[in-house]
C-alpha cells in the first residue's frame, strides 16, 4: 500500500498538480516574507457542543465535533456518520450509493435537512450519503428516533441536520487544500470568506477523483481468486456559497447555494459479469432566508429551489430522473423569559418530476402545519409538547405529536444526573417511485405510521480540567404499513404494505476530555443494541415473523480517541458491526467486521496563515469486509493531506 501512496504522489505532479502547486507556492512566498520566526504552539481546539434543539426535550441529540470535521474534511457524510455514530451505513462497494439506517429502520425513514429544509429526493424518499461531501458543511447533528413533529415526512428512524459554515471573525480569510491517496485518489479544495459588521460571504469549491483500483478476493468465483477492481471510478466536484446581510439591526437576509456533481462507475457484485453500469448525479440546492426580531418574537421565512438529476445506464437500461422541488417554510417563535417558548410554522412543497419510468410528468403538492412548545416550570425540569399535521392529496396522515421531558433529579458536588424520555409519532408518505414507477408502482399504498417511546439517563461530571458526559437510552418503536418491495407473479418488483415492524434496543455513549499541561486528550465510547423484527404480516409467509430484518447489525461498537500536544494532533476511530442477515428469513448472513482508522497531523505557522499536514490510514488492520453482500470494500489505504489556512 505504501507503493500505492508513492505512485499517487508521483502522479500528483501532473498538469493539474503542478498548477495547484504553483498557486500554493505563490501563497507560500508571500507568507514567508512576513513569517514570524518565534515558536508556534497549536491553539486549543474549539469543539461545537450539541445543537440548541430547544423543542427536543427528552430526545437524544448528538453532533460531530469540529475537530473531527476538520481532519476528515475530504470525506463524505457517509464515512463520518459510520465512524462517530451508532448508525449503520449500507454501501454498495467503494463507488456505490450509501444509505443510512437509524435504529433498524430503512434509508427512507431518515429525514435529511439542510439549514432547516428537507433535501430528500422525492422519487426515492432518501439521500445518497456518498454524494454529500463534508466540505461546505459547517455542523452535523443527529437526532435519534422518531421526530415527525419536528422534521416532518420520513423522520421515523431519525434525522440528520446539516448547517452551512458560520464565518468567524472579521476581514478576509482563505484556504487551499490538496490530498493524494491510495488507489488513485485525489482531492482539491479552495475556499474564500469575508465578513464585516453587516455582510458575511463565504464560497468554496472542491474536486475529487478516485480510481478505486484495489485488489480483493472474488468470493463469487471458484477458488476466490485475487482480482483487481476495474469498474469503480468516481469523479466528484461541487461548489457552495453562503451570504448573509444584516441590513437592519433586527433583520437579515441570507442566500445559500450548494451544487454537487458525481459521475461514477457502479461496482459490480462479486462473481457477476460487468454490465458497465454508470450513474450521473447532479444536485442543485438554492435557498433564501429572511429573519426579523420584534416584540412578538422571531420571524423566519425560508424559500428553497432544489433540482435532482440522476442518469443511470448499463448494457440494457437507460433511466433518467429529473425532479424539481419548490419549498417554502415560515416560522414564528415567541419566547417568554426563561419559562417557555412557542413556535408555529407552515411548510409547503411542490414536486415536478420528469421520470422516464413514470411514463410522463408527475406533479404533487404537500403541506404541513406544526406547533412546537417548550416549558421550563423549574430550572431543573424541561418539558416539550409538539404537534404536526401533514396534508397530501390522496392520503390522510395522522397527526404526529411528541411529548418529552428532561429532569435533573440528582446534583451531588460536580455530578449531575438527568432522567429523560419522550413519546413521539412519525409518518412517511409513499415515494413517487413507489406509486408511479412502470411497471410495479402501487398507487394504493397506505402511508407508514410510527410510534416510539424512549427513556434514559444522562450524567455529567466536571472538575478542574476533567469533563465526563455519558448517556444511556432505551427505545421501543412500532411502524405500521411498512412498505416493502417484493417480486410479483409477473416477474417485476412492486411495493406492498406488508409489515408491522418492531424495533427495540439500547444506546450508550460516553465522552471524556481533560487537559494536562500542553496535552489535551479525549476518548469517546459508544454501543448500540438494535433488534428490529417483523411482528405481523398482512400478506406473505409467517416464516419471516420475529426475524431480524436484513442488514441490521444487532450490535455496533464505536471507539474514538483524539489528542493534541503543542502543534501535533492525533485521531483514532474504531468501529465494530456484528453479523448481519441478508434475507428476511435469516437463512444467510455476512460476518461481523472491525475497522480501524488513524490520523496524525501537525500544524505549522506560515506567515499570516497556518499549514496543516495530515497523514491518514483507513482500514489499518487490512480487514476483508462487506457492508452489502458481494460488494468488495477497499483494503488498507493511505491519504496525505496539505491544508493552508489564512484565518
């Protein structure tokens, strides 16, 4: 693998690499002329806390800290969530789509919001996390469990909340970044930002390519011969832009854009003949936001325009999906001192889908009204009561309420202990593909309805430089009318409301940090036990009842460590996923696997800016594993990253 890295570094000095290096050297010469020769010491890393989910009392909310996001800025959202959360990511090989599973639910049971607006593709009802890069994302938070009252359609298993970067400080800032790695991986990124008292502007662009030409044992062929992957190339590029104008002391306007382009060869299954499958994804997200503060509270209006284009081809198929989404959301929030807060809102959506598989254009309008209430009768007690009602032509989703509470019932010295819990509802309207695809679409599908109860304990301890935070949660979820695609008697696949599914389990996490002189270590531990089974069948066989659903690991363990000493940083990630069944009757399965990732970085003072050098190794133990059956995943691999930042 070291030879692979060396080959990549040599290849880096191509025309593209030389041009980038010239630009970097020009910056370096300017910086060198102003360089301070005094010893430089790394500043303490600022880590974002949990997001201020005011109306989510009793819910479990976690976030990825900023130090991790900076180290893995070239990674995708799928890679970040896999290593730092109890979520399970199903990835169809190194170049395939990646979908997320919350508490044993499916990918379409996860809501993904960008600055408060849902960005799921209406055709699939989900997002491909492999096409969501971390570059251009400022904060990532995860709300575990049903959150229909908060985030609307699809938030049955949970929600992933993405926020654009906040531009810190005044004046001009910039950064350039170059990364090279094993198996023909290259990544380039550049960003520019400016801020004064009234105007904040930020823009970034990235380009990435990966050949993914690693070798693997082809378990689908006799004797499992060693084979080189030749159909897994990926090219990605994208730009982001954020502008915020404080045009009055209590009013602002914001404009945001996010464009991603992904062209990839879809990796064939082991043992299968190459069908030359390729997929092109182009996603444009535009958003305008208005905010105003007055005596009646905070008024926020957001308007979004999203286009999702997907072109899939292989030797026998040519499928095009082109969907435009218009979205409008208005909210009014009133807060009375430290006692209570009330938010009322309305969300409107319009879909226009031009999909070959539908046989014509399909349009749909959706609306939802919501009311969120937070009440703190005592500084140690927080209560929330939320309600959302969706309106979709042809469907009648039930109201989705949430009742939650968090109570600090123990305070002994530096120890604080909280009892928390909630009961919440959720829903999902069938996707456009599930209803209109020809052949197989089923316009008679019922919307899915879910109920969840969860409860747990949260403990915090802080004394001197030591901080410890732990959380333990137990949950129980029932989902009615679960939609499952099944093969019809005519040979094509069709979705049916077949199942009542029960998901239950435990989640535990703990985080410890301390400071010992110039040494600042941190350690995070996590464990998830998830049992998800079909407990009632409206049609089909009872042989599949009370069986673990496919691709839901019963156990998942995460261990994350980070440390900073002077100008050095270290990050380690270890994950374990237990056995996963690959069919509904649990007759076949894939073994569990453990992955280890390590990163070592150093920061140098370079004139007006800082140069960050990071060497990263993934799958350090060279584990042979799969997240989807017969889809080979990369062995041990390395990346070298150079990042120059002018604060």
